[in-house]
């Protein structure tokens, strides 16, 4: 047995150096050139390898402090392991209860809330609200399951740094039943993949949402440009907000975005409440083939599970996040009520004419309605940075492991941002894309993985009850069925929409004859341009 010892602050940042040292028969790993973002008052890490078996290595963390300073002499001691803060490495810019609540609301209340009317249309005025309420409760419960699992791993494994979503999954399986331990790395990669797809989908939807709303306003005043030109115009302001990589500094933007969104939602509710048709004119229960589309839209709106662990870890007092009246419960109650009100009123007002975003149904000739199409996109624009933060936070450690610890983050930021822009340019169908993202990735993250984690961790400690097993199995079943049917129906609807778009003779005439696209009824049918007002 050969031993190599090293001291470091963040395990994932030195794995490459350790592997190279062990393969070169070195007995000591030099970590002097490794850059670390934050000091770690934690423990010493020892690395061992047995070349007679394979080329792998193992790491062990001792309780010997790297910096031999008594805890009562350490600055900000409430933020180091074992202190009141209790969530690992010191947080440079901790957030308060209100700041964290603002982040949670902003991360959940985005473009999805304005698609809820389209979602209710696919379910019916009776089924839709009931399922929204049930999904809200289930999604909140699943977020608590994730936090519970992460907290249990922190306590049992004496972790110095609180794990994120993917790391929680990996640790849960690695310390679970023996038959499941070999799946730890695979499950972590799956979660990271779903998280990246979800967050990237959010970013793309935001681009399309902002561009379509601004385009509708400018078209009314005669400045008719292709929607892709509007995407190019908003590129710079979105990039500037995406460059902010600290939750503390993002808090003012989240607060301003919440204010703008509240103003916009109030105005939308005002219009949706005017001259509402009788409920008998709306479908109580939609066709069963449409229900998967509703599931995708609803779960897309509720999928904020990727936020909960980062937000809790950044708090001054993480315990306030999961209390009965803590950040999570309070925030999700507000979010669910907002979804129900906006979704039901939007469908009651516009019926089957509801667009992928209800803002596109508002009158084009009224200044107040036009202001909504500017206010809400501005709020969404300020949200882009938060969603981008999560995606980059997931991918960046893998980039470091691949290219080395001295890799600059800015070029990667720019490249990832450019990729999201290119993808957004290719998305012409906002409502259908929302359903697809929700059905594929959001369902897996919000409904499937949390109960799996709770089941695995409970089995590992011998505390799985029959009730928990049945409850978790039921939630997983909902997630799997919703994912499969929602994905199939969303993809089918997108293919049909593209078929109409590409093969419509009227669409070709609208281009070749240089006629206004607003006069093309084929585009009106698939929701690409608004219906002409009577």
C-alpha cells in the first residue's frame, strides 16, 4: 500500500492532481497552485492508492484542523462546521429570511405563471385547479424530502460542506443498501443532466417570452421586425445580469423583479376579470389526450427544487428555511395561490383562444396592456441571472475536473450563454416547449428523485415504514407516468405545429408576397401571431 497525503479545501478541485501523482508513483501531492474560492477551516484529507489492485484512489477526511485556531477565535464562527450556522464553509455573503424568500419567489414565479391559463385549457376548469393544488402540495413535500435527506447525510457523514442536489443523490446511494452503491455516480450524472436541461430550458423560454411580448408592442406602432431581431436586441442586458455570480448581489435584482412581476400580474388579473363569460361556456373536463400537456405545463411552473439547497446553504440561519412558517412553506403557498388565480381567470376570460402566455391575449391598442408586455418581460429578464447561476454552478465543477483548477470561468460563462441564445432562436412554440421541458426534466427532479432518495436513505438506516413506502411509490408513479405521457404528447404537438408552419401555403404567401404575417390565418391557428380582434 502506498500513501500520498495532501491538504486541501475542496475535494473536487484536486482530484486530477491526485490521480496524476499516484500514477507517476509520487508520494506527495503539491497543492500550492490550486486556487480556492473560499477558505475552509475544515479537515486534512489523506489519499491512498493500491497499484496492485487498480489505478483508483480513496480519500479520507480527518478531524485534524488545517488551521489550528480555536473555534472561539475563528472569525464568523457561526458559519463554520458545528456552529450555529452549521452549513459548512463560511458564506461570504449570507442572505436573510426576506432575501431568500425573494429568491425563492423569483425562482418559481416566472414565465410559467402566464402559461397556466393554457395549462388549465388542457385540463378543464374543474380538473385543472384541483390538480394544480395537489401538485403544489406534492412538490413542496418533495422539496422537504430532499432537504431532509441532505440534512441526514450532513449529520451521519460529518460533512464539512453541505451537498447540492446531485451530491446528495450520490452520497445517498453511496451510503445506501449495498446493491445500490454502484449506482451512485450514475445517479449523480443523471440529476446534473436533468438540472442542466431544466435550467437551460428556463433560460431559453425566457428569451422567447421577452422577445414575443416586446415584438407585439412594437408591431402595433409600426416597427415590424422578426422576433429573432428582438432576441438580438435583448442580448446585451441579459448578458449583463448573467455576469452576476453571487446570490447576495442578485438579491436586489430578485426584489425588483418581484415588484415588476407583481405589478404585471395585478394588471393581467384586472384584464382577465373584465367581462368574464359564464363558466358554462368553458370545458369542465378536457379531453384525456390533452391532460399530459397540462401536466407538463403545471410541473414546469412548480419546478424550483434545484433552488432549495443552494438557497438554504446561503442563508445566515439555514434553520429558518424549513420551519413550518419558514421560507419554503411560506413561499410555496404564495406561489400556488398565484398560479391558481392567474391560471383560472386567464382560461375563464379567453377560453380556447388562450395563448402560450396570457400576456399575448391582452388588447394591443390599450396603453395599460402594452405596459404589461414591457413590465413583465423586464421582470423575467432580471430572473435570467438566477436560473443561469444554477446551471453554471452545476457544470463548473465538471469543467474544473476536465480542464484543471486554473481554468477561467468567464470564457465558459460566455460560451454557455451563447449556447442558450442559439437554442432559444430555434424555439418558435412557447407553450409547447414549456410543456416538453416540464414533462421531461422537471418531472424527474421534482417528483421522482426526492421520494427515491427518501426511500433509499430510510432503508439504509432501517426506518422505512409501510406508509412512507406507499406514499413515495405513489409520487414516483405520478412522476413516471407524467414524464412519459407528457413527453410524447408535447413532442407530437410540436411536430404537428412545425408541419403546419412549414407546409402552409398561406404561410409561404405571407412571406413571398411580403404581406403582413398578422393576416396569415395559418399562423394564427398555431399561435405564432395573435388573432385579429373584432
